C-alpha cells in the first residue's frame, strides 16, 4: 500500500417521493492489504437521513501499523455537476497530530456518519443525483511483508 488518501464512491439518486438508488457496497483494494468499503442505503426519500459507513479491513496475514492524519476519514457529497454540497469534516476542528492505528489480521475499523441531505450551510438539498465519496487517510508504517 502506498502512502496517501484512498477514495471510493457511490452514486445516490434522490427523488421525492422516490428512492435513493445506490450500490449496497463498493469495494476497492484488490491485491492491497486493506479492503476499503463504502456502505450506503439502497433507498431513501428526499429529506431522509442517509447513513454512511466506511469500513477498513486488514486482509493481510500480519498486523498493519498505520499512521493516519488528523482525521482518518471523511465523507464528501457532490452534486451531478461536481460541486461539493456537503463534507463531514467541514467546520470541524481536529488535533493537528498524526495518530497510529494498528489493525490485526482480519480486523475491521468502521467509521459511520449521517448525511441529513443538507448542504454545507445547513439548507436542504434539491432532489437529484449526488455522488458520495468516502476517504481513508492512512499510510503504512512498517512490517507489511
């Protein structure tokens, strides 16, 4: 695994009073020691809260010692034109120190947040198609192989 930021995304379509359509689970990391999975609901109506879950799983046979940034994860929602609508970390404060995270073989770390279909300023978003991205900001410290 190279140091850096890993991102996966799901497409959410919001229509009143229709459904929010998305892949149940999107996974990246084929051949990497981490499996990063973004989970979003199959359905939601306009104005309904949308649970978001980012799962980080050690799929190697050794413990992974990772260093993560001031916040190890983030969720970002963009409109169909690419405009950022909502970011979980927006206007939040975090310690400016890197942290360590050790995942044992098979261990899963989950990060869960909720998007209330509000924009960054707290106004309801219009029905439409939105992209949700889940970010994991981690780099391996040592002993992968």
